[in-house]
């Protein structure tokens, strides 16, 4: 199952748009967050709410991100978000999102996430913990 890719369609809602009638850019990052969670859920076979119980992690915080906005989207448009891992480290991983409107690439985005648990030395903090083998196997870039 190497090189897992997740694709999903998203219809742009009225609340996603700014006064100019196009998607307000932070809304894309919320869509990317959900897309990354769906990819990981598919890879490990556990919904995000179950990650803490199964793996002892509290989430996958984003520590770096960037996006290139090529074509705007507006209310009623349907976009496709394609999400895949591009790098797997010991406690972190990189994700790529390609957003398409029809056949055209609308956005190219990337993010770095950390597989994070509670820091045993300071429970008020989080700390990167090793990625589970099943996640690495499923997401390993080809």
C-alpha cells in the first residue's frame, strides 16, 4: 500500500468566501487539515478521535506550511483536493496538496506535520513521538 493518495471533492460554500466572492485563503488550510486527517485515517484504519487511544498521540500539529494560489475558487465551485505524503521522518512527515478545478491546477500546497504526544517531562507541553510503522508503510512515497 505504498504511496497512498487521498482524493476528495469539496463544494465551496458561501461561508468559505470573502467579500470579493472568492475563497478566503485560511479556509483552504482548514480543508487541507481535514484532507491530511483523512489520509492518515485511511493509512492506519482509525479515525482521528481514536489516535490517542491507539497510539498515545494527541494530534498532528502543523509546524510549517506554504501554498501557491494559481486559480481562485468561488461559491458553488467544486474542487478536488489530492493529498499525499512526500517525506517521512522519525517523528514528522511532509504532505502535498494539489487542488484542481476541472483539469486545471488551482493550488499547490505543502505542510510539515509532527506526530505529537504529551511530553512525559512536562505534561503541559507536546513532543514529537516516532511515527507508527503502519503509517510509514502506508504513506511511504514511491
